């Protein structure tokens, strides 16, 4: 189990060929690698989580593509759309490996979103339709849910809302709302390929230290559920579970 506060641990910034300014903040793993895996390089997967928060300016477009790893994307600030579907804070978007999606288009306020993967690979993004031959399996699920945040729970009370109901293979997303001073545990299910907890409102207190909005916690499959204790302003926390990894 590892807790990373709202500032993350690595920040990178670059300018696109169109002159757009892009920022990425890494919470787990590195956000330095961009692009895609060349066809003659085999896929490698390491048992390390990867989480980064990317900040995109208004009008920025990420063309349709797929990844070789399952992932969550959390639309955190601003707005826009994925494909034809509008997104706003807080939209939870899950995709299976080898599942094309997009384009991701940042709206007039720009768009900031998390990308969360339970394992790290050298895969990168494979853009469509040029990468169609690299789809080695049938496209899987693309699941979207909206989390209503900003409502403060009563003191010392806790509610848990289902966002993506538990699937047969273990994918599961919930929103846990804790009132000021409340404590709770959000337990994993039997089929658990690892989880992330993301603070989307208020703050948690862990070992005497505050973890405010944007902070992230990674739980390996065999980690016990931590006790979550809300700060004086309460807390809202996304619990995002993966299915056990299968290549």
C-alpha cells in the first residue's frame, strides 16, 4: 500500500507541434514515455502501478486509439467529450485492453484527467485506424459512469454509491462519501486485481498527515483495506478496482 499526496512526485511539461501546452503529473510510475511500442519490440509488463494526471488546453484532441493494458480515466477538471459522449467532473471511464476509444476532445475550459493502470507496460498508445492490425483480440468493454461530488455528508456518517457495478471478472467502481470525522473501510471483492483510491473531495487523514483532493492510494491485490478517516471538511473517495490481470 502506498499513499501519494495531491502534488504527485514528478511533473513534466511539453509543447505540441501545434503550440499547445501539455502538463503531466506522475503519482505512480513515470509519465516520461509517450508514443507507442514499435511492432518489432515485444510487449513487456511490470508489476508496478502507473497513475498520471494530464492537463490539456481548450480544443486539444487526442485521436482515437487503444492500449494493451486495462485502465481507468477520471475526468477531473474542465470538460469535453470522449467520442460523442460529453464528460465533466467527475466522469469515470474504464476500458479493457485492446479496446479503441476516442477521440478525447478538451472543451472550452480545458480538460484534466487521470489515467490509472494497475501494471506498467512499454505499450504506449496505438492510434486508429493505422494500428488496426495490432488488435490481437476483440475489443472489450468501455464503461462510463458519473460520480456526483461536492455534497457534504453529515458528520461521522458514510455512504457508498455504486458507479460501475461489480462485473463477473472483478471490475468495480464506487464513490465513498464520509462526513467530517467519519471513518470507513472500502473492502475489495474476492476477484481483485488491485485497486486505487482517489480523493475527489475534502481530505483524508493518514498517520496524522492530511491527504487532500487529488491524492491517490494504490492497493495491491493482497493489501488489506485501509481505514479511511475524513478530515474536518469530510471526504469523497473513488474506489476503483481492476480484474486480475490476464495478458
